[in-house]
């Protein structure tokens, strides 16, 4: 059982935490592209968030809520863009090495394959994500078009 003081403290820190979450979330939405923790820090620095530890805590909580995803291969964070809020499936991202654009998608076929592979080794899969690196359609078109004369 919690004492009223402990409850009050918890409520207070929860409020402040939520405030930070909103700022970090807004910075990621405004960027419209994946940001590293330090880029997030640079974006919110004037907003009262000063320390990398605050940013990491906020990012961790946003990731835990499924609002933000961590892209391991580029060490960055991106706002969830899938139309559903259910992240039980395999999170799949395409990451353009040329412009950095990230797209999130779901593939039921991929989900099944990964779960079957995990089950075959009696592994209890909790979550998984796949990052596909390459060149996006827009960048492919740019590369295909002849160089513009100077
Ligand atoms: Zn998502
Ligand atoms: Zn691109």
C-alpha cells in the first residue's frame, strides 16, 4: 500500500515525465525522419530538457508504448507510422541509404515465417524487427535520370 506522500510524489514525477515525452515526441514528428538521441536533444534543448539521460528515458518510454521505434542499424528513433497500434507482428522498416527516408510496413507472411522459425527451436519470441537497407524509389529515379548539365 502506498502512503499519500508517495502517491503524490509518483503523480508529480509522472506529470513531469509526460511533459518530456510530449516534447521528445513533437521533436520527432517535426523532424519527419529518424533522429539520433543527440539530434533529439539538440531539438528540445531550449525546452528545458538538458541531459542525454532525460532524452534516453523519454525515448525508452515512447518505444515501450509503441509510439516510437528504435532503428538499430542507424542508431536512431522514428515515429511509428503504421496505421494499426498492434505491434505483435514483426516490425519491418526500409531505410534509404541515400536520403535516410524510413518506411514502416507489416508483412503477415514474414510474421508467420519468423514465428515458425522461432517455434522450431522452441524459442519464445517476444518481439523482432527487420531493417532493410537500400535505396528508396525517389532516389532510384534520381540516380537513373541523366546528370543535369551545368
Ligand atoms: Zn509502428
Ligand atoms: Zn531515398
